[in-house]
């Protein structure tokens, strides 16, 4: 009896080992993820590979490998993977016309095994880009002259010069400054529109590199024409933020007519380099002020900042408040 109790656990362990061996015997390992990291569209095609290993003691047949995107070309070296063998499958990814996050799938069909998936991840960056989607102006009816500063960025082209095309003759673009950091060139431009009229709702500007192999960059411009509330609706005309920290937040109060403040449904902020933005605002009940929280985006470590807040009522009429301050890291 004692010998029987000794044998039972041993038989259980041997059974488990046999099941593990059976699982490994029929096992197929597939590299399920490929991360190509950050790549530039001009580097196309991008070459990578994934591996398939046959841990069984019999050959395995691949019926087909199907890319989930026409941009992916698969170069399968052979369809038969012998027992104990590992193969690498090269792939090429065409990035033409693609931008941003790359997510693609590959499906592997075996003749006698369940299908398997391979995921391709990465980020496609341009050689030249504008971080926004468009440039927007909110225009008072009697406002004819418009101006806004914005940045474009390039990689590895610190001395690039641009030819500029505009859809309207009264639009000009002037370079103000440029800086280079970690191989990335940031160029500050000033866009000027000299005769804004309500009949014009959109425009565009295009930048073409004169001395570098860069794609043309086209930025759309949109105009929103609004009627302005009289200045008497606000008693606050200017807000001095004082000294503020980079990437900090500050709360301010805007005083004015209670009826107008009660109707405010949106606050739009414009500033140099888009360095300030509105996080939130609070309308206390039956009060003569609004509390607005402003974010400093941290692009600058020091220097003067300036901008304006436009408070829009339900009928899209608005009143403005100018804002200024000094960024200091101390």
C-alpha cells in the first residue's frame, strides 16, 4: 500500500511531463510584433522581418501569408519549415502618402495549424511639417489687417530656403527666426493678410524648398467673421499675468456685465507661438466675473508672452481682453 501511494504522485508528474512534451512537440512560435520605430516617409520602403520557429518534430507547411495592407510586400523564402528549424521572413513597407501612426497586420495560414497574426507598429514622420491642421482667424467685421505667427519644422535641413505661394495676392509670409536642436530645425513665420473681407472664407499658402529635396507643404487658412459686442460689456480690458512658470497654469478673473457673462458659451485664446491656451472657465451664478484657467505650453523657458481672449456669447458676438506676461524659470 505504501508503495502504491508513492507511485501515484510519480505517475501524475510523468503524465504532466508527457502533456508538456506533447504541447511542445506540436508547437509553432511566431514573432507576433514588429516595431519599426520612427521612420520618415522619404525612407520608403522600410525593410523589416519576423521569425517563425518550428518546435515540433515534423515539418510544417505554410499555405499563405496575407498582408493586411497593400503597402506591405512579403518575401517568404519557402513554404516548408522543417522540424526544429527557424526562418526569417523579410517584409518591405511602402510609406508613400502615409503619415502618423502605422498599424498593419499580417495573417499566416498554415495547412494543419491555426492561423497566426503579426502586428506591425511604428510612427511615420514627415521631413517637413506644420503641427496644426490649419490656420484660423476670428475676425471682427471692421478688421481688415490680420497677422499670425506660426512654426514649421524640418529634419536635417538647417539651411533650407523656401519659395512661397499664396492663393490670394494680399497674403504675405515672412521668416522671423529659426533654431536647430537635435537635428530638428524650427522656423518661425509671420503670416499677414492685408485686406480681409467677409466674402473670403478660406485661403491657402504653400512652401516649396528651393535647395532641399522636401515635399511641398500646403497649409489651409480659414476666416470666421463675427460681430463684436460693445466694449462696455466688459470692464476688464487687459490682464497682466506677471511672472509665470514654463508649462504652468494660472487662473484669472474677467469682470463685466452679468447678462453678457451669463451668455458666454465659448472662450477662444490666441497668443504668440500659440504659447497660451484656455483649459477651462467657470461662470459663478449671478456674478459679475468669469474665472478662466490659462495653460502655458512650455515651448519657451523665458521671455515675454502676449495674446488675447475672445469671449463668445450664444449668438457668436464677442468681446476681447488682451493678456500679457513674462515666462521665467526661476
